C-alpha cells in the first residue's frame, strides 16, 4: 500500500490536518485537536486536580481520553494506591478509556496494541515516552499534567510546529543489532539535546527492515535526544499492524519531501555492533565490546522501550539453556497482558524461569526506580530501559547501563556486560 | 523584581535529579519540595531560601514529563530558573504552572554559586548584584505572553472558557 507523499514534512502534514489549516510552518503556534489524550498513575492525579480548577464538569469527549495506571501498579504502597484510586474514580465518572490492573500494560505498549493510537493521529500524553507512537506515523508527543487537563476539558492544546531532522540509516544490520542500537547510536552521535524542539524522522533501509516492535523502540527514545516526536513512515508493516486493531478511520502517510527537512543526517550502520549507554546519560554510548569488564548485579528486560513480544523472544533465544549468573538478578517484565499471554503460549516464560529469571506482571516498575527491582548503593544494572540518569533505578550511588534485550540477557548469564555472540 | 542567591548546576539536569521518581507516589507540592534536587545536591533543600534562583547550563529539565519537577522547584521557594537552554516539556510545564524561566547562555555562564541576581521578569533583564553585569534573556514568543500574564495555563483557559460562554 502506497501512502501519500507530501511536499511538506510529515509533522507539518499531520499537524495541519488537526488544526483546521491547509498548511503550517515551523515556528507557528497552533491549536491542535488530538485524537487521543493519555495520562498515567503519576501524572493523572495532577491533571485531575487542575481539570477541576477550571470549573469544568465534563471531559470534552470520553472516547479520546485514556488513563493507564502502570508506573507503581500493582500498587506498591498506600500513597500510590491513593493515586490510582483517583484515576479509577475519574475514569468511572467520566466514562473514559481505562485499563485496570489485570487488563493493563505499560501505556506505550498497550495503546498501539489496543488500536487506541493509529497512523496519522495526533496523540498527546502526560508521559515523555508518548513519542513511541511516532513509529506508526503518528504525531505523538509528551506534555505535562496541566496540558493534559486543558486538553481533556477543551479538546485542544497549543503546540509550536517543529522543524524536522531526518535520520537515514543505510545498510543491513548485523545479528543482534536492532532498533535499540540504532537509537542509542544516534543519541550518542547527536547528544541528549541534539534534537531539542525538533521532530525526528527515522528512515532508510535499516529502519525499513525493522519490525513494528523495533520501530516502537526507536521512536520511544526520541525524547532522549530532546526530540518532540520520532516519526517513521507508515509502510506495509505499519498498515498490517494497524488495520486489524483499528476501530476508526486512520491515515497512513509517507514521509514528506526531503528538501523540507531542516537537516538530514545519514549513517552507514552495516558495521554497527550492539550499543551500550554507560551512566549517567543515554548519550554515553559505545559498542558492547568496549564494556566487557563491567560486572553487573541486576539485568532488567522490559519497559515501554523493550517490553514487546519480539524483545522477549530475542532475550529468550539468548538465555535458553543457560543460567543466570550466581548473585545476579534477572527481572523480565512483559509490556502488557497480551505480551504476557503470548510469552506463555510461545514457551518464553518457561525458558526465562528455567534460566533463573524473575518474571513479573506488566509494570514500569524498576525503570524509574519505582518498585520491582530497586538498586542498592554501589549496585550496577544492565537494562533494556531508556534512562540511566543518577538514581534512576534506585540509590543515587547505583549505576544503569542501557542495552538491547539480547545483550541484557547475555549479560545476565555471564554476570558482566556481554554480547550474545560470547555465549 | 526577583532577587535571590544562585544555586549553580551544569548541563542536562534531568527531572530525576530535580525530583526522583521514588517520591512521585504523592503530588502535594510541599511534600515534593522536601526532595528537590536531592540526588545531585543533598543540601539544596536545607540551604535554599525563598526567592533564590537556580542557574544551569544547557538542556535543563530533560527527561520525563513529570510536572512534579517544576512544582517541586517552585514549592521549594525558588523564584526563577536561568539556563542556557531548557528541555521542551519542562519549559511548557514551568510556564503552565507559573514558574518563571529565563533563557540566557551568557547569564548562565557568568553566574557562580552564591552570587546574588536581580531579575526584572517583564523586561527579561538579569542583573548580577555580585559582578554588576547585566544580561538580557531571550524574549518569550508573543503567543505565550498571555499564558504567562494569566499566571499559568489553567487560569488562562478558565478565563477563555468563561469568555466563550458569555
């Protein structure tokens, strides 16, 4: 299926279609009507508080609002239970989309899987990794709770139209190299503010070759370079993913014309090895072979970045027949109940448990130092998550190294950062 | 006129540094303020006085979308943040809740910890009482002036909604 090719950037095409204008240009301030408005158990309580301050009684459209308790769920303590209770009560009162513990998943795994976000959409979420849906060719971006409150009340939100930086990835990827490695490499090249205020576009044959799961991983970390959105073109794979899930019309777009991009950055990734980001920035990235002396205490496989079924398949392929190293914890967290079920059906859960991994219900949990795998002072984790800031996974004296699921699984087995090729 | 002493930080101060996620099981500003900057400056909360000013290099507030970050800074008593640049979501959040931000690479580079700054928000002028130097912050886009003048996005929207209903 061939999408539309436009003479403006994809970001501009989608934004224009959502603000009632024929065209928009970078720098324009516009009022956008989003297709979906998201918040979670950390950000929704503030959004709900601010919502009522406006003197509003009802949300503008319950079908375009979703709340997902996922960060501290199943609730880790009384305070987080009180927060989740606010979401539950608000969702029930207003009839919005809501996923209870038992049906939920990590929001950015769950929403595409459920068909709640679709190609060509504008999606805003009170979570910085809302940019994940750019993989579908949707303009999806993170905001704060107050923005979400206003959008829930009015159906509109202000935006500044971003410039676009196109990233073109040439070449065929090596074994064990995927979306996580491409995005870590990119952030390493341009820095954590290298795409600040810009739309990023990911294209080229290496991106074309990725599954949707791999593309979600790439778009997910656009924010780690400061990007407002991380867009992929909607191709046959996108449509094959979206079509059976969609319960409303959507628009599959090609990228716009390259001349309209502010910058074009091209990489030959044919020789790229799996990438690892050392503490304490996602831009501290080098090839995995540079880290072989780094001992670990914990390995985490999951999150909105790498908690999809392909991620678990990769990790299971690596770990099958091996054991997690002595005194190392390997924690595997599926991104949604559907991913969990698929992992059971495919025998992946058995593989992980026989290898000595802990296998959890879906949650953001350890990624942000919430629960389900907090690090003590002096401890070090390798993780498929997205951030390795000071204190991100627990003690401010702990360390997080970011890697893909195959590298993380191999590291769990060897007790040090390792390439799957070493097993 | 804002006046306060400087707390100086480097580049890429992330929202986990501003307010660690382990404290995000509450959203009360006073509670959040108790842990502001805890993981990169354990004494910040003890030392900060009402009106003080955070000064940092590039990409201040990068990372998560948590509005708890500007809320914690504001509730800790900080009157403004001056930085060479701000991360996008943090910038929106701060404007939305009425925490003044000033973007000036020169002012950020010149200030040292403990200096006293005076800031004229309306004029966008930052003056170092310590050194006598004066800096002009990059002006806000005119679109945002209305939000800032209203004291934040909620009041701005509330007024617009009330106006539309008449």
